[in-house]
């Protein structure tokens, strides 16, 4: 009989021809292994097919929105734009808002607006790029309000100019706010969610995190990084031996939103690629969170257009991009 070499833990063990089975038993073992693999492949096929069917079902029959009443919802960048509008909507649904912004005036305005509508809101100022400040924020919020059950990483900045004209300081600041702050906030607030197997983490990416755009090279890189962070975090939670199925993740990819960051939008077909208002964006964000969607684009049509284009040779969708001729001019 043949001699086989098997490597285990770095040590090589030689199995000499003293195998306890006969040739007939060896053939039976190979048949058994083949049948086992074939069965596993069949089960995989069934799972994938069923998931496709279920996904199509959910497309036509979306899941019922979950209640957020009593959830402690922390939103960064709550002092204006999408952050403010999203906070208002969650407060109307009974959420307890923790409004975080580096701008005290705008943040206070958001809190006042929520309280005028009989909602619950708490104001905290924090530089989310400072890890120690974020940790201190977490301790203070836990002590004064309770454990955060929904974290919405909304704060962001968007310098708009060619890469050659972007300074080192601007690039570093952009990455600190747009992506590195996400790590500090997730590390601070996710553990409590894991202890209870209940929570929701929302990250603000962008259509600029799905496709590259001129005048936004560092911004695109940071928003691509947000999607990478969330995808990897999803897998880390999903593959953990503990059950974290109660923790949901959502990635938001808006097109151009009229929040004041986009100074010089360029749109060839305004009726087709119109600028989204903060109200419209907030409605879509809240709906996605309540339905536990993993990723959405705003408007939603861009999600499917992107999926189709990604299946094409790379040069093909560039023709569509050139035809639409939309983006941002340098500031």
C-alpha cells in the first residue's frame, strides 16, 4: 500500500502501510467522502436559492418597521442637516435622543426642537476624533441616560477640490472625522449592545463610497472605508460563537444631500438626479433602520443601478457616468 505524509501543527507524521482498512474499505471511505461533499453542496445550493427567493419576497413585501420607543439613540453631527432631521424623526417615534455635536449652538437648537415636540433629548458636545473624549462621553451618557442601544455615526466633513490642491491637514482631518471616529464610537458603545444582544449601529457612507468621483478623492476613500468597516464588523459579529443576531447594522449611502456641504453640485439632468433634501434623506434613514436593512442608497434606485453596473466590464458603466455628467465642482 502507498505511504502518505500528513503535516499537523508543523510536525510531519508518516503513515506507513499499516492502515487498518482493506482496499475495499478505502474505496468505501472515498465514496462516503464524495457523498458527504455532494450533500453539503446540495444543502448550500438550497440555502442560496431559498435566500434569493426570500430576498425577492422582501423586495415586494418589506418587513414591518420595528418600534424604537424607549431606545437610547445617539446621533453624532446632530446639530444640523441630516443629523438634526433624523434625530427629530426618531424622537417623534418615542426614542430617547442623545444629540452629540462639536457645535453647542446647533446641538442645543436640535434638542430644543425635540423638546418643543414633547420628545426626550439630551445634549452632549464632543470631538469624536478624540478617543479619550469619546470614552469619557460614553461613561457620562451611561451614567446620566443609560446604555446606548442605537448608534448613528453621522458626523462628517467634505472638502471638495482636486487631490493636488488638498493639504495634508485637510486629508488627515477628513479621515479623522469620517472614518477613524467610527472606530472610537463603536468600540465605546458596542460592548453594551453585545452584553444584551440588542442594538443597532448605523454608519453614514455615501454614493461617493460606492463609486469614485473627481474633486472628492480623499472623501471617496474615507466613505469606501466606512463600508469596509461595517462589512467586516458584520462578519465579526455573525461568525462569533456567541449569539449576536440581535445587533443590526445599517450602511447609508446618500447621493447629493442639500446640507450645506455640497457647495457646487453639477447635475446634467436635475429631474433624474435631483438633489435630496435633509428631510427626504432622514425619512429614508429612519425607514431603513426600522426595517433592519443592511445597506441603502438615497435615492433607492441608485442601489440597483450600481448592482447592474458592477456586473458589467469596468469601461461600460463609465459611458453611463459620462452621459449623466453629475458630481461636484471644486470649491
